C-alpha cells in the first residue's frame, strides 16, 4: 500500500489477519530474550499465580503487534523510523492457543520539525479473536512525505 504522510487520514482503521499463539512461540521468546520467568515456563507456577496456564510475555505481545501491523504493508517503502510506544497497557493475559489480531486507528499526524517527513500517531490494540483487548498502546512513527 505504501502510505505517505499525505495519504494518512486521521480516523481510518485497519485490521490485520490473525495469528495463533503457540506454546512454542512463548518458549522461543523466552530463549531470545533470556527471560525464563516461571510465569512463562512453568504451568504449575502460573496456575498458583492465578492464571489458567503459562502466559506470554507482555513484550512478546507488543512485538507481535508490530509484526502483524507490518504484514499490512502500510509503509513498506515509506517508513523511516518508529519513534516509540506510549501508554502501553497489558490488559488481559495472552495464552498459548489464543488467536489474535491487531486493530489500529490513525489518531493524529503532524509534519516533522527536523526533516521533510511526517509524524503519525496510531492507537493500536492486540485483540483475541473474540474481540477481547489484550494490549492497548499508542505508537508514533516517522514516515516519508510524497514530495
């Protein structure tokens, strides 16, 4: 799709395809990040903590949000940089077996003060297939202008 700054319309919503989270996904994130906390690796421990089983790292969910958004190819050739994530809230535990998708809305845009580009703001939500919001966050990006 390759949206340039000028193409971004505040209020537009996009929804990604789904991804089914597996126990292997959670284990792989443990290995990659070296975070082997028992909430993510020990089912009995997680159950004693009040969860139905092991839970995914919140940061795995946040990373997955960006990956699913990237599959939309909104900024395939126009993205310059992610400027950060704000107001990240882990609202509901992510479990192996959850089928998730991302819903995002453009909430603001402004021209960059430092370069010929635009700063866009997205409200981004990772949702379980039934619509339950798992993670809610705001993402700021720098994208190219058309001219």
